[in-house]
C-alpha cells in the first residue's frame, strides 16, 4: 500500500491527521486532475470518523502520496471537479 503523508498546510482548517487519513481511506469519489507543468493531483471527498465530508487534494511524490489540502465542508469547486455538481 502506498504511504500517505499529510502536509502541515492541510491542517490549517482545523482537521487532524487522523481525520484526513480516515477520510482519504474512505473516499467515495476521486479524480485525477491535470495541472500546469505536467503535474497531476488527485482530488477526493471522503468521510471522517464522525461522518463529516472532507475535501482533499494530494500529489504523488517519490516517497508516497502527499495530501496538501483538506477542508470541510467540500467546496462547490471540488464537487465540480469530481463531476458531482448539479446543473
């Protein structure tokens, strides 16, 4: 299994590493998004231990997967990137 690491910046919205890891492992939707300079991110929405939906963004690194953004509740942009936005 690939190592999942939480970047300090992902904690700025008051979520803990445990909450983010739990949500990542319990993601119900994810997508690979192409960014500039041939970089790709994985955007996901999952649930923490209390059933709260958490939006996360991660980037593959040589040492594992680095989750560098996490926020609750998920933003409309995340729903759109995942194809979950209403019309």
